[in-house]
C-alpha cells in the first residue's frame, strides 16, 4: 500500500492535477492498483457540466497514466527527485463505458505490457463499484528534467 505522502514522492503533480489518492497494490515490473475519490468539490465540475457533473474522460485517462507512471518509477527504482519524469506519451484502444460522477471511487488497474528505451506501455482499466468505466492502453515516456 502507498499513501499520499509516498505518492507525492513518485508524482510531480499537485492539486488540482494530482489524480491518485492511494495505491492499494503494486508488484514491481508487473502491475499496480489504486484509486481516486471523486468529490463534488473537484474544480473541473464547475464547467463540466454545471447542472450534470461528469468527470472529463481525458482526466480519467490522465489518472490511469499517473498510476502507470508510479509503476514505471518503482520498476526502475527512480523518482522525480532523481531528475526524471514520466510523461503521458499516448493512448490507444480507449473506450468509455459510463460516466464518472461525484461520490464515485475511481478504482484503477494498470498492467505493464512492454518497455523499451524509456517508453513504457500499460494496459489499463478504471472501475466504479466493480463496473468498468474506461479501458485504454497507455504509453508513458521517461525523460530527464
């Protein structure tokens, strides 16, 4: 398990763009699970949409990418404090199954597929109450800062 203090060591993101609240499982080089609690107070709900708050799909993808980035960092035993970051480099096979709304817990899973020269590929999915809300293949790229 990884709590927010440790997550902050692995992700350079901060409010309002930190989209991982807890890592519940991690197996170096293999897979990671974690979640983001979705609160009505999230800043994006102000405009998306004023009378029907829905988490933007691109932020669901970003949340899965952040979780995948943690797995990448743990796998190579590096952190942003070492002068590197994991950028979202691409996504494919993205499908949204249902909206994510305030009160939901966005549970995410990421499985390492391949890696070469700092480019990592992950198979990801996001669930709410055990129901799949999004699937995607995510690419991250490790770069020096």
